[in-house]
C-alpha cells in the first residue's frame, strides 16, 4: 500500500453541454458506426476456404527435406535435429554415403517425422548445420489415419518439390546460405 | 363495442403471426449482419445465398436440441417463464395497426343533459349508416376499433417482465436472480416516463384508440414535430423496456453470465428471444403510430385512395417502412452505445426522464387549455431539453458520478527521466 503522501486524487474531467445533452454525442457515435457499416471495401475477414491466407515466410508449418542441385537429399544424417527435438518426433537411420558422393560420409537411409507428435517449434531447423530441414508455410495438414501423418523421406522430399514449385520457400531458403556447410538451393 | 367476424379474425391473426415470426427470425439475422458490418466483418454468409437461410438453420437447431431442465429449478415456473414472455409479446400486437385504418365512428349521445338538444333521428340514422360503412372497410389491425387501444398495449407489454422475473426466480441461480431483479427495477422505473410521454399525446388526440391517433395526425401533423421531447423520452424508455442495449442490464454477460437466460437452452431460450424481438416489432409500430403519423406521409398515401387493394398496399407499405426504420435504429444504437452502469441507469430514469416528462406534460396541458398553436409545444420541448443539459453542466457531479480514482504518484527520479 502506498502512503497517503504518495497518492494523488484525480477527478475526471467535467462534461460539457454537448456531452450532457447526450444526443449530439450519440449522433457522433452513430455516424462512426454507420460509416463502418457502409464501407464495404474495408471488410477485414478472410473467407477461408475460398480465400487462402497469405502467411509470412517464417511461418512454421509442415517440414520439408531440402535437395541440392543434383537432386540429392542435403541431409548428412548428423542427428542434430533429432537431438534438438523436444517432442522426439524425428527418427533417422543413417547409412554410409555412396562412393560417388565425395562431400559427405553419411546420408539418411530413412528419415521419418511424426507430424502428430511435432510441436512445430522450429528447433530442428535451427539445429541443422546444412539447412536440410525446414518448416514450410503449408498449414492445412490433414490425414485420415495416424499412419498417414507419419511422414517418411519421400514424403518430406515431395514437400520440397511442392513448395519450391509453388514459390513458397521458407524464409531461410530465400535468404541464401547461412553457414559454411550450407549452400543455396537450386533456383 | 366492436363486433368481430370470427373467421376473418382468425385469418388475420394467422396472417399476422405468419408475417411476424419470419420477421423475428430475419431480425436476428439483420442484427448479426449489422453488427458484423459495423465491426468490418462479413457476418453469417454460409447458409444459403448471402446467409439468408441462417434463421431457418437457427430455428431448426432450437427445435432439435435437447431442452435441459436443471434438477434444482422450480419446474413449473421454469417452463412458464418463456411462455409468459412470448405470449405477452404476441398478445400486445393485437391492437397495433399495420395497415390502413379508419377511426371508430363517433358515438351519438342518446341520453343528453338538460338544456342540450337531443339527437335527431337523422343523426342516429347517419351514425348507423357510418357503422355499417365502417364495417365494410378493410382495416390493417387485428382488433379494429378497440377503445382502450394503447392502454391495453402498455398493460400487456408490462407483463413481459413477468417472464423475466419468473425465469430468474425459478432458475434458482444467483446470476439469474440478479438479472431478473435488475430487470424488474429497470422496467418499473422506465414504465413511468413511458406512460407520461404518451399522456401529452393523448391530451391532443382525445382518444386511446390507435386508429384515432393516426387519424388526428393525418389531419393535423405528426406528433414528432409537435412533441419531439416526448418522442425522445418514449423511444428511450421503450429501449429500456425491450432490454436492448444500452439498457440490457438483465443479461449483462460480463457481470451476470447470461442473466435470467443462464439456465435456459434450446426452444425455451428461443421463446425468450421471440418474445424480445416481437416486443421490438410492437414498439417500433407504436413509435410509428403514436408519433410518426402511422400510414400518413404528406398526402402521398392518398394517391390511390379509390382502389381498395392499392390503398391497402401503399398505406401498409408506408407504416411498415417507418417501423422498419425504427427496427434498424434499434440495431444501430445497440452496436454504438455501451451499456449503462446500474446507478447511471436509475439516475437517468429518476433524475432526468421522469422530471422532464412531468414538465413536458405540464406544458402540453397549458397549450391545450389555452388553445395555443401546436408549434408552441415544439419550442417548449426543445427548451426543456436544452435546459436539462444546462442544468447538468451547472450541477452535474462529473461524468456519470464516477468514483474518484487512486493514482500512485511517480517517484521524483522516475518523473525526471
């Protein structure tokens, strides 16, 4: 409790004749509301199924696995994303990279994300040293069964094709290479 | 005493109900649409084209949902309350004109005081002729020629509060009870200016019959011009009577959950809603009939006076358009003015509206007594209104008597920054 010396008492301002007459003020209010009523152009609602929302590029939706210029998975199976994941929804099985791939030792044999367990926090994206995993702006994620919602490598790579084709690449990809190990995706 | 042909009466009642019920439904839609547009939204637009079938969907849902009756309620009164609310609203419609009307035939005195000439046989014959002619005319009102007219509407309309009180009491719930108590206090307070504002009109028309009131206004001019203050008081009290914003304290969601509606669901709730919106329709028609000249519109209504059908269509159109304007006004005001606090509500009724209505009535009596020009009353109305404002400025206790607020002084070093 503040002491009485610290307290000031404020009186609200007195009402003038206009306010005391009620009517002019009410007319004023009515003018404002009727203006809004008649301004058809200023409707803010998006009619969702017909009108898709325009999401910011840093939106965190469905994951995708990025490909490099040769169409290979960028992922080097380092397990950083699986380790960072607070929901433990990423399951990777690593295998030795083919002989022809000189730049890496391992590649993911399987790469599975349980989209139902995922909390879309984006920490896998932050952890990835080669910008292989990214969250896209795809938000309407649905499935008929739990099995359908477990995305494997092919599915995640197809999300890459889909979003690149639609021109809705996430903000990281748009901003170019981020680390020494990463490279810009094909344009 | 008017006589009624039961078949015609039945058809007219059926017709009126068949129009009023869908209107109530579409009023809920327009309420939602207008609120949405005012808030830069679209409003319901999924059911049918432009959402026009929304009321049907709402009604179907009301019918098909389970009607929950909590175990702790007083079952009889709990079920009676919505019925009371809806019935009183519908019954009040019986004498309100919605189309062309004729004033009831002036009675001829058969017993006269000594010294005044007795009515001739001619006068009696003429009277009976007029009665027969009057019977043949089409009248846009369920019970034409009812002499207590507006008194009946007020009597039945005030019964609507029983629905609220019964509902709140029978629900056996603190929120419901608080809501219904507020409502009873509010409606009883606003009943006084409501009745008082009408008396000034009755002094001039000399009849309580609504057809007579329209007739007077068609001949002399609308009361909204002669008694603007009475109209203002009437409109404000009617908003309070209908429990519409800014006077919707009985169901103030923020304080009372749903007020007296808290325990109601499905069609029980729907009946309360129907009652409320029917009340709105009735009062809109009342404002039209009592203050805005009913079907009269500067002589335009008589363009097709010889054709019965066109006469009916034009006059009904005019009166319904005016009532429609007031209905839209209800909704515009609802989404413009915030709710009153309860003490402000009581202040407005007892300290402002009741004194004003009494003074206005006094002025009307003086004008009538000394046979002054009707426009004198307009001036008095405006003067009373302005002087109320001036008095408010001179002697008002700040904006709406808000309590003084404590504010902690900022520390000097913080203030210096």
